[in-house]
């Protein structure tokens, strides 16, 4: 048990959040570029989202109970707690995006995303609008959704939870490892499928659309 939940519960939650990241990215692509795709993975999970949110939970808690690297911050005022939580989320997201984008391009020679078309961007990997959006999503998830979902997962039969957690972890780790190695070797992102929302039919990518969210 860890903070009142089994390890299997966290493993399944990791998959739930990773799937949520897959959905969020495709919604953004649909709205900004008019298509959705497999987001460079074979399975519909972006494990980086799951790792970020769970890591954020252990280090910084929730808006109701803000922590700083595991230590509870004694702020009674609700608005101040939420503001502090947002600020922490904003900077954590910004730092993670810069690090991940820089490392990915350095190792794999691929520009996975580029925010230079947005106002108030800092390097091409992060910007005030995107970090604000991600920070708000983290706040909503941790304030309204995290514990209800965790409680549902915790209520699963133990044997079912173990099998589900093991299966999901294998799928996500193998998928992530395979596609990262492939990316490093070929310098090309994996696109198994794409659906053009504007035209309502599948289509092929053109130019370097898949290399950038914007």
C-alpha cells in the first residue's frame, strides 16, 4: 500500500492517464490541424503523461493538500493553495517540455513539436499558453477526477487488478521502448494511421505535419 492505495491501482491509473494524454493530443490535433493519428505509438497510450501526473501527485500533492517534494505546505487559504499549485504545475510542465523536446531532437534528430508560432514561447518547446493549458488540466484532474478514479480502480477484484495492471504495463513499456528505439534508428516518427477530420476520410501526411502540434 502507498498512500492508501495498492501498487496495482497506481499502475492502472498510469494507463488511464496515459490514454487520457493520447485523447487530449488528438483533440488538439483535430482542432488545430484537422486530423487525428496514432501519436507515434502503436497502442493508444502516451506513458509520459501518466508518469508526469503520478510523479506530480507524489511530489506536489493535490490542490486540496499541496506538497513540496512530499512535505505538506501549511497554507490554509484555499485560493492561495490553488494558486501555488497552478504555479508549480506551470513551471514543472515548462521544464519537462523543454527537457523532453531538447533530448528527443538531440538523440533522434526529430523535431517532435514546435511552439514558435505561439505568442510568449520560450524556446520552441514551451510557451505560456501551452503551459497554462496543461497546468489547468492537471489542476482539474487532481482536484476533481484523480481520487474518484483511483477509488473505482481500488475497488476491483484483487486478481483482476493484478492481471490488468501487469498487462497494461507490459503493453505501454514495450510500445514505448520499441517506438523510441525505432525513432532513434530511423529519425522518423511512427504513423500507423491518420484520419482527416476535415474531409472525413483517412489520408496521408504531407510535409512535416506530424512533427509539430502547431
